């Protein structure tokens, strides 16, 4: 190859090279443009989006919960406190192999399948990153020991102190204070800003439930900066929660104990209330349970409670619906007086049987042969049924239902407990709606003695009794007397209006129920005892067929009559109103009244 | 030619007679290029200090590599092209041998067979290969003054594929792509007929389903994630989404040096190596990114100038190749970090932590400078 062609070749090669360089530069230019646009997009146009994402990465808001408010009695003695238990928690993000760790822990600590299931459900519901999840709520000392020896194996697992509710007196206050249970998803989503912890326990019944929003306190927040591993780098800010206030119950412990003791072996409810304020002094529903069983999740005992046929969880005091039976008589008497259908002199011949003219249906009185000639005082003292059959017929159902509704029946009293029932005050419309059949005169007659479709709760009855005690005024029943340092004020619920004379004579009649030799509760009379007024009641649970004798029914305990008593004392300045209902107790005078007497005596003795 | 400098640029002769500044410029060959490299390296050390969680140890080690690399670069710059031009052809055998050795005797303690452990030092042969390959190919294709035959091209293409196949086996998808590019750049610049080139790409394209099957599952996953990083932000898409968050949250002026929360709290994975660009973006913002891009552009401009001014075809092809390889590294890395291309594990040149990569880049610039020096000597 000669010089010139070599030179040409070189020149040719160089221009080819230059073209190639330009060609190569094009994709780089394109790449640069793509890159530049992306950078503009990231750090200029969408800066705020990424800035937020970056903040969310590192900033974690950890809620701080207040310790739950305590429950005390009037004298500041503890009823429910918080005690420390140990729980096992795990942080899933920090766990390298979650499934294996779970299996190992389950094997070592014999964790129940239920707990594992709960854990797995909690995984998806957490509210903040690195939120620990509870694996075992209550570690036994044995589990703590086993875990402690092996803890290096699971660096993301640790034991944490856990406050658990402790009812100091076991079952004594069970139906008042209620119990705690696992928070459910709805509770969490409805709790708004409070945001329950996933493993939080919340009040499921009683005071614990009714005052949940007060007892739980407010929620505070700790804002921390954390790295990618969730390790806390520094604390940015902290808002402490407000301390949850303690609740002070109006309950009198001695009275409560006596009430509960006297109900052991029976079922029913006892409520004692201060008629002047509405504050409850004792409230027992029996059978009951030990709240500790729930608060600490003791599985075996829980099962036993759930399977108990006598429904120990059912709060008869506010949810039980009973025929008020003869305890309704004083109120109907007052209505009759107010409507001028009767006066204190009006008398009726009671021969033990009452026949409805319209359909010829026969109603028997409780006493064979009757009480002879009875006026209102005698009708209350001896609890004449025939007198009140007559009165009811005169009053008509609408008068009766309107009046009973005006004195708190058919609606809740608003006591600070959950699941309060209204009971039923029937009328024509109600019966048509419920049974599809029309109202019979006989239905009205039945209501005259507090039977038939009429039902009331023990709390309604004690409030009604307190209206008698106050000669008119009835206050809303309340269990909590003080929230923190705030006194709870009394609230008027309703007033029964009638003349002073009527009140005096009604009280005399109610006193004679006990003091008179012919009174239905004369069995609890003591010559120099406290003066108390009351009214017994015996509620039929099944209606007597004509040919059937009560002795037949007796044999079957579930068909026996309920025993009732309402009363107040001491006269003339009543400080306690009481209702006692003993299911299948048969006799208001023999079974219910003596329990009330015990309570009165204890309470008044103490006051002196 | 006016452009050519007088004899005084010859280092071997008459060095003592030239003024000091001239001496310096004759040793350093291209002061603007070297200065911009040093600025980049020092800037890199600053970013690395932040990215490494302010690790003095890491900065010291990297600093030693930087100093050693600069010395190496300037030493190589003193070489005359003719001293290695012919010999370089045989580097292909060294390259293939190293890649085979690494597969047979990989260093222990790594998940992949990418490292050779010599006891006192361990290095990644694939990094060295991507310098040896253009050297060898540039030398082979420019050894004859006659037109190249199809046979010559085929030999070269075969060599490239052998090397990249060996790297895929390690397995290292990112580097094997670099190896292919590092091999084809000199081929392309040496005038490989475009017809053949398109044929190759057509074959490659048709074979792509089979190649996809040959990829490891995690490699496929990376490519899938790229197109949809939000599907699984805590899984495979985590890296991209976190680095985008870092850059995006940096805004225009950045969060401040050592103040980047994404970087300092470890949200950016591999923040000291492959994802160091995200640290720069977070702490120095758009302005910091622009600064680095300008540095890279300047380095590219100076190097390309050397390529175009090179008197020998070997010099042109070699410098052009090395320059574009450098830019390929830059773009693969930055496009990966901003989420345009899949996560392939390519470090950011001159900035990312890592000795081998740093030394090879500086070595490349040594050769680029050496070609510039050789120009003077031709005259």
C-alpha cells in the first residue's frame, strides 16, 4: 500500500470514526434527557409527595395510654385495681423468620392455638410500624422461666409488663363493676382518635363498660424517629395522656356483702338505694361470677361460667323482667285515689273470687275464701286481689298504662350500667302488635295484681319504692358518686302527685303490712325494731288452670312463683329503699321480706 | 500542525530544561481532565462519608484507593502507546483465564462467585476484564492497516460473548451487560459494518425469550419490578421506591450534608455503593445532582476530545471506547437509582465505595492520558 492510499484510508477511517462517535452519542443524549426529566419530576415537581413519604418512613407516632382509672367505694377503699402481669410480645418487622420463631415459641411455651390465631389476625390490623403484637397475654411463672433461659434465640421477642384488672373482692361486686374483655375490630375503628391497642382490654359489662371512655383516660403520643430497622433514634416530641380519674361508687360494702350472702343458693336480685339521692347502696344479682376470670382470661373458669344454665352473667337487677305482682298495688291505689274512683272508705266484699261480667271468666284471690270486706288500707295490708281486680276494671287499661309509664315503667331508669331493660307496660296496641289478638277485660284485671303482660325490672321497682319513701319524688338511680374529684349530682326522675293525706294513709297501710298482725309481711315484724314500710308480692310464673292446684305446680321448681318485696325505712325519715326478688322463691313474705329486713337492720344499726 | 507541541513534551529527553509548570503539565498530560477527576473523587469521598454512616474506616480505605488510583493513573499516563499496543491483543487470554479461575476458585464468604482472593487482596476479575477487553479488541482490530475481514469481526464477537457468558455464570447480570458493551464499543468505533451489527441485534432480539429463560429468578424479578415497583414496596421494589423517595424528598437544595433522613436512617439500601447517588440527591438536592452531572459531562468532553485528537487509530478506538464505557457506567447507575432501568448492581463511577471499580476507572483514564501523551511523540 502506498503512502497516498494509506493516507486516504486513514482519513476515511477518521471520518467513519467521527460518524460513529456522533451515532453513539445520540443514545447518551436521549438517556440524559430521560434522566433529567425524571430528576425534575422527582425533586422539583413531586418533591412534596416524596418529602411526605420520607417523613412517614422515619417518624412513628406511638400512642401512650393512661393507666386505667381505679374503682373505689364511698370510703375510698379499692374495689378494682390494676396489677402487673407479664406478657410476651413480638415485633414482626424485626423477626427474620416469623413462621419458624412462632413454631419454636409455641413449642417451648405451649402457647395455645387460640393465641397464635389471635396473633395472626392482629398482624394485618396494626396501627403503626413496628407495633409489637402480643403473643401471650398472661405469662405463667413457668413460661417466664422457660423463655428467659432461651431468650437469645428470638431477639425480636420480649417480655413486657402488662396492667390487668384485679377485682379485690372477687365476685362481691361482679354485676356492678362488670368485667373486661378483648377489644374487637369495631371498638378500635369506633374509638376515633383514641385508637385502642390491638391487645387492649375494654369494659364489656357493668361500670367497666358504662364508664369505659372515662376509665381509659385520654391517649398521649410519643413521636419518635426510627431507622429502617425500627430502632429508636431519638424522641421528637411527647404528649402525655391525662390521668384517668378514679370512680367512687356509692355502694356500702357491708350492705352489699349481706345482700350477696343472703342470695347465695338462690337466684334473683337485691337492690338497696338511698331514696333521697338515688345513689345505690347495694346491688346484687345472683348467681354471679368472679370478674377476675374474665380480666385475666382464665379459660377453664370462663368455660364453666358460659355453660352455667343459671346465667351468672345475666344482670337480673337491671335486665331481669319480672311481673311486679302485688308490689304494684300501692301505685294502682294511688292512681284510683287520684282519679277519684275510690277513697279510703270505699270497700269491696272479697270472697276470694272475682268474675268478669263480660265473659264470665273467674279470677281467684290468693287467699281461699277471701278477706271479707276490704277497704284500700286493708287491701294493701292483706294484699287483697279481689279489691284490685275491681279497681283495675274501674281504671281501664289506658289509665293504668299511662300512669305506670309516667312512673318509670316501660322505660329504662338510666342507671349507670349496661344492658338495662325496659320491661313492659301493655295496652291494647301493644297486645295487638305482640300477639295479634285484641285486648280482653281479663287482661286489665290481671294487671290489677301486677300479673299478665306487665313486667318490670328490679331497678324500676326500687325506684318506685323510693318514690313512696319520698312521698312523691323519685331520683335516677346511680352507682357512681364521684368521678375523680367531681361529685355526681342527683337527678329527679319523676314525681307521683297526690294529696298529703293520701301519702300519710298510704304509708300507714305499707307500715301495717309489716306491723299489723294481719299484714302479709308481719313475719319480719319486731316490736322494738326499726319502723319500715313495704309491700310483698308473689309473682306467678305460670297461670293456674282451673282444675290445677298450686301444690302440683310447686313440685316443679321452674314453675314456682317468684317472691318479691319492696320496702323503705326507717319511718319517718327513710334513708333506704329496697327491692328483693327471689326467683321461684314462692313467697314474698316468707322469702323476700326477711332478706330486706336483714339489710334494713344492718344499715340502720350502722348509721346509729 | 499547530496543535502539536514541540519536543519538550517528550518526558524522556530534556525534561530538565523546561519550566516547572510545563514539567507538571507534561507529567499530568491533561490538567483540566485530572482536576475534574480529582474534584469528583473528593466530592465522592464526602458523599461516601455521609452514606457510610460517617464511618472513618470506610473513608480511610476509600481514600487510600483514591490516592493509589491517582498514582496508578498518572503512572500509566507516562506510557507510550506503542509499548503496549501490540501486546494488548493477548490480554483477551488473560481475561478469559481470570474469568475461568474465578468460577473454579471463588473467594469464600460471598454469595456469588465474583471475587478472587489472593490472600492480601481480593478483587473482582470481571472489573479488570472490562478494561482488558477494549484494550485487547482495539489492539486486535487496528493491528493491520488493511481492511478488516469478516473473520476478524467474528473472532472478536466470539471473544466478547465468551467473556460475557463467563460473567453471567458468576452470576452477575449487570457486569455481563457492561462486558458486552465494553466489547462492542471498540468494535463499533473501529467501523464494524452496520449491516452485521443490525444482524446481530436481530438475532439477539429473536433469542431474547430464550435468554429470559436463562436468567435467574431474581434477575427476572428485578426486571419485572422495574416496570411496577409499587406492587410490593417492601419486597423487590423497596430499593427503587426508597431511592426515589430519597431523591424526591431532597428537593432543589437538599436536606443538608449528613442531614438526609433516608440516608442516615438506613432507608436507602446499599447507600454507600450502588445507591450512593440517592444519598447525593437527598442531601444536596437537585443542585448537587446537577453539579455531579456537570463534572461527568466535563470529564466526558475532555476524554472525547483526546479521542478525536488521537493520531493513531488504536488511540482513537481505545479512548473512545473507554470514554463511552465510563459514561455507560454513569448512566446505568443513575438511571437505575432514579427508577428508569432495573436494579443491576453497577456502582457509580468514582463515587461508590469499592476498590476494584475505582482503580479500574482511574486505570482507564491512565490509558486515555497515555494516548494523549503518545500523540506528541508521534511527531
